[in-house]
């Protein structure tokens, strides 16, 4: 068993609300967030999130414990809404702006969200699904609203404009709440082997503990009140949420929010404006940037730390980043269920090809199929126990039981090997999850959509290696009518899927077969298909 006992984990705050308020007071007029050319100070973030909370408290029927979904890219309004919601006692439901109608209905209904903060461009999609949800309050915003308020599109929805909300909230008294450590702060949705997304229940204590754990590991490269950390990864994912909205905010750093990291040229132009000290990314982004002459010409003299997570770091990505920037990537590992960080390579002590050592206060053991610990050097399922581990899955006690051992270890579903030095290496995934550019894709979900197509008899989905996205989705399909031209059949299937699946979940490769391999009981053998692929 690996256990980091270097020192005792100490929490300096009673809740995330306490952290937001004390940090804002401590750093005042220093820059906290920069986005689209506008920089907001800690004082301004505190003020606007207080206005947001006051509006919630006096102008809505929302009560502490109610859920509010935030469906925004990386813009400052996300931060204000998240902090404001927490200060009003609400529970965050971070939602991917790329989700289709089907995905939105499931997440909104499963969480019981009563309110939504949404990008104005997404209002037409919301108008189609809102009657199928419990959402009563819609707050909409344009990315540039904090610079120049924009007129919202007319969709027939009764929505409150973000800037108007802040204006009204400024006239209202704020009632300060002080949540407890074991109160819920967020439902962070993750996929599951059933294909249905589950809400990991994360408490204020989970999030505070993980921020302290990560700070303990990388504190040597944090300069309080001075750092500039670039945030290209979506802050609706727990990875970037923890790094930027909790850890670096608490450390007085300025997070540079990147609304569209796919615009590599725009990202590089933004980077050129800041003497950035930290950067978080994953393989595809590291490699894409390093192939751009404009990126190579940037000044990297201030860069102290680069963090990789979300998918296994490749040696090729690590090497080209170090050659280009002079900075070695610190790979980490975690899940939505663990707030998220379980282990992380310390700057200056990285071991390439590993996920580092467990962070302080974290116990890790590798288990066999009977939940017994395997010998050192033997592969086993990585299980973790620590203050960052979720309470369980929202309204899903059976799934919670399925992933927890009798002694309260959370089973991650990932297969790992431990070294004598205490490092861990992920060697495989027990689940059939596919990771496309850091996004989790669960085969059952894609298969369920494919199987509902009128011309598909049966199907199976696996992940295959892809030089651009790490992995790609490959679908094996048996058609009812195989006389149709295969290219036309592929196009028809993809058109059908686009209405129900986010783009990164779409099959990149489709192979038609006359039959799929099955076990003696009729179960489709995904592993055999993966080997074939």
C-alpha cells in the first residue's frame, strides 16, 4: 500500500465559501481572472459573485441545497456564477456546452437542477428541452457581456440576462452562509459502464482537501499572489475546476481563461500577452502548440510548471514540450469521483511514464478480482481512500456500493502497477472507456444510440489509437439492409448520431460486418473486436 504520510493535511478554510471570501480579502486588487481582453481583480470577483448570490436569495425560489447547472465555456461569468451559487448555498452541476438534447435532459433531470446559467448561443437548444426538465430559472450570457452587454436572442424562453441579474443583485442585501465541510458543493457528472452518466457527490471538504493535497505536492513552484496560470482546458471538468477555480485562486494567482482552445492561433496570441508561469493541458494540445512556429517563438522563461491529466501522457508529447519550452511536464491522475487528484509527479522529481506518487493523506492499493491486495510489481485495480473521495453517486446507492470496498476504498476501474519507489503506472482500463482528447467516451452510450437506428441490427464500439486525439471511437456494425452503398450508410448513421451525441463521441471509423463475435451466452466480445482493430 502506498500512503503519503510526509505531513498532516491541514485545511485552512471551513468551506469553499470561506476560501472565496478570505482569498478575495487577502489579494484585493490583484488580478484574479483574465479573459477576452478583460482582467477582473479578486475584489471584483468577490463583489460580482456576492451580487449573484444576493439575486438568488431574494429574487428566486431557490433554497440552499438546490442544484444549479452551469453550461458555459471558459469565461469569467462561469467563475462569478459558480462562486455566487456556492455563496447562496447551491450545489453546482457543471455541464458540457457541447451536450446534445438527449444528454442535457438526462443530466438536468438526474440532478434535479432547478436553475441554469447558459451561453446565449445555446438558448435555441435549451428551448427544445426545458419543458422536459425541472428548470425554473434560466440565466443567459454572451461571452463578451462583461465588456459590452449584448442583446440576447429571442427564443420564447423566460430568461434573465446575466448583466441585469448583477445589476439587480447590487441593490439587494447578501445573507452570508457558512456551509459545513460535509455539505455538498458539486455534482460532477461522470460516465459509467452502464452508459448512463452519474453524479459524483463532492463536498466542500473534498474540494478543500484536494486543493491542499495538490498544493502540498507543487508548492515549491507556487509564488503566492504572483503566478499566471493558463486555463485552456474546460473548467466544467473537475481537473481544470480544481486547478484554476480553487488551487490557483486560493494562491492569489491569475488564471487566463481560454474560451476556445481549438483556435490554436488565437491561443498563441493570448499566451504572447502574459508572462505565464503555469500551464495545464494534454497530449493533443501540447503537440499541436509545439508544431506552431509562433508558439516556439514565445518567451518561456517564466514557465515553472506544466501539468498533464485527463489521459495518459505520451513520451512524444512530453519530449516535444520539454524541447520547445524547457519545462518538464508533471503528469497526474485522478477522477471526477476523487475531486480529482489521486497522484501527481512533483516538479523536479518527475518520472516519465508514471502518474507520480499519491498526494498527501491518500492511501492507494492495487486489488485483484477478490478485492485482495496484489504483490508489489503485479498489476491490479487501483483503489483509493482519502479525504478527496466522493460521498457516493447522487441518487444511485447501488452504483456507489459497486465501486466501494468494505473498508471504504474507491475502486477506480484502472489497472496499475506500483514500483518499489512508490510511483504508479497505469497499464490498462478495466472499463472499456475510450478517451478522446481527454474526454471520456463510454461505449455503451454510443452503442445505445447506434442500436436505435432503424437499419442497425447490432453494433459494438471500441477505442483505437489515434495520433491526433490519443484514441478514436470505432464502431462495428451489422446492417439490416446491407444492399445499400456503404458510404451512404455511413453518412446516414453519422447524421443520425450527430443529433444525439456530442461531437467527440461520434464514431470516427465505421466497419460493417455480417456478424459480430459473441460468447456462448450471446454477449458481444468487445475485446476480440478491439484486438481486430
